């Protein structure tokens, strides 16, 4: 009788082990399907500050996805860069990552935008506005893979062309002031152009 009881207990344990195995297999199958449906999208973002002024991040927003390590810095020092990541959220279905980060510097606002959608082409841009925006240029280079890289650059634009600055740079000896270009003062625009 003890043998029969042990045999029944063994059968019960075998049945429980089979149920656990079947449940684990089902969970593994569901996980595989979800992973295949939600192929992760990510963007490694590089913000290059090619100016002499720090960039201050004042905000960010995600329509889809979120930041991953490394997180964006609050301040990007002059002549340096910040690299950070963003990706679709775990467990999300058929989404990518889309968002913005906003920086201020020298009375200006720069907004970078990235979009790596589940379906369709990657997109991104950078916009600059403010009282001194004409002193700076911006450029966005957007990658086009499911796991892509994007670079956003801000740089100083040289001051507008001026004859006086040109003459100073070329060390024109006869030009002590713009009045020297006037007829009868010993200088001429024609001589200046030959420098």
C-alpha cells in the first residue's frame, strides 16, 4: 500500500511538473511573439556645441518612448558634445521613439526633434530662434535604421563681411580708416581689391 501511495504521489508531481513546463513554454511563446511584434526602435543622439557659450537644457518631451542611459546632460559646455539615448518603451506594441529636447544660449532657443517610428522613415530636425539667432547656424544629420544615430550641431557664424575688418585682417598699411577710401585721401578701393 505504501508503494501505491508513493506511486500516486510521483504521478501527481510528474503532472505538476508537466503543467509548469507547459505554462513556461506558453510564456516563452508569448514573449517571443511580443518581441517580434515590438521590434525595438532606438536613437543615439549627439548634440555638438561648437560655440563659445554653454547650452542649457530647459526641457524635453517624448511623444513615444523614453530616455535610456546615458541620460542627457543639463549643460553642454562650450566646444563639447553630449551623447544620450532614447528608445521605444518595453512592452509597447508598434511604437517607436519620438521626442524633443530644448536648449537655451545667448538669448536663443534651440529645439532638436527626433522620430524613429515603428513604420515609416526616420525624421528629425533642429530649429533655432531668438534675438541673436543670426549669429549661429544649426545642422541636423539623421540616421535611417531601426537603431540609428542622429547628430545636431550648433555653431557660430562669422560676423558679416566688412571692408574695415577685411583691411585689418589683410593688414592693409594705407587704410587707417574707411575715410581713407574717399578720393583725394591717398587710398582707393581698386588698390584695396589688389591686396
